[in-house]
C-alpha cells in the first residue's frame, strides 16, 4: 500500500493512497477529515472520483470522521475492471478496509453511489455499523422509475441501457466537450438545477470541487463511466429486504435527477430504513447537509 499525506489547514490532513487488490488491480483512495477518527467510507457518484467531498475538511474533522473515498474501477487512478457488476464492488471495499486495518465502519454514497451502498450493506452485513444513501438512484427496471426525472436525465437513463460499444463514442465525445470547457459544462448543470442547487453551486469552493472530481473521473478515458451506465440500467440483484443495518435515506423534492420517489421505493423495501425527505433542496444538497448526513453515522460507530 502506498500513501502520501498533505496538510489541509487547521490541523486537518488529507492522505492519498492506493492498494493492490487480490486480482492485481490498483484501487486508489483519499482519506480526509480526522485521520484518527471513526472510519466512514464514501462512495462517489457518476461521474465522480476519490476527490469528491465537502471542500471544507474542517466539517468532517470536527465530527471526528475519518472519511475514506475510493475511486471505483475505471475512475481516476483505479484500474478498469472488465465486466464488473454492482455486487463486485463490496469485495473491493472489504479489501480496502482490511488493508487500512479498519474493522467495522459506516458507509454512505451519493447519486450513482447509492446502489453500491445497498449492495455493500447486504453483502458485508455486520461489518457495517450504519449506512446512508443520499440522492441515490433506485432500480430503473420498474414501473414509474422515471417519474419526476427531468428530460435530460430521462434521456441519459435511456441511453444507459444501450450496448456499451454503441454508448462509448457518445460518452467519449461528451467527455471531450466537458474537459475542453468545464465552465460551460457547469452552466449546463445549473440550467436544470433547482434554486437551492444553484445557491449551493454559487459557492466558488464547491463549484471548483465539483469540476475537480468530474475532471479526475475520466483521467484515463470513459470506460469506467460507460460500465457504470450499464450497471445503473441493469437489475441490481440485491435483496433489499435482507439488509440488516440501519440505512438513512436523504432526498429532496427539488431534485429532478434522482427524485424522492426513488428514495421512497428503497424505504418501502429496506427493513430498517430511516427516511429523511425534505421540501426544496436538490441533487447537490449533500453539500449543504454534510454535517447532518455524517452525524448519525458517527453516533452509530461510537
């Protein structure tokens, strides 16, 4: 395992690292917040990377959270895994926890990271103290799955079901456009954002953070993102009714990317779901509610 630490200010440190998994793949990660605190693994969205977190690390540090964020396969510095499925990632996560000498831990994921939280909560069982799904996608192969989704994302979810060989050139072209003009790409996000999301993204630190993890996501191309689209459009094969830990579900009515009906579907099937549904807000409310989301995860781990 390799690591590299840097000071983020006010005694806060950020540490980058990577491990070799059993099959030889590299898995990269970032640790932030209180490096001696309670471990919480954070699963990024799509596109996303190990750099996704609140830009003010003092919030994480103040809660005593050791936030560990891995790049999923094919993102950032993590090697691509051909043919991976939703249920493959919990094994990577467990190997990372073992390498970091972490026993039990909390877990939360945002947007496309949500399905991986559900899969890990089921597959890793008692290894988890508590979990949270924030604006997390639910299975798309069900009636009413697109209710409340805006037009652009309805199209994106439909495209996700295309064969990967056909989807790849479209995603590669879009990625080149985003990388060539990140400000224009952010403006495109804002055009469909709720008023609350626009207020969140008006913070230059948050806007820069969003652009940073988006650019890092496709450092080595769009193969990881392409596979992610396939996974999102496929059946989960996760028996949600068998998840045993408490799972906080955080959703906002202003989110037209992953609307609250997706969270209500999960709440109806996860036995120990703890719903947090709010008016207003949006898909980026993870930033404005960062402490609220982390606090129950830390309390459960004490």
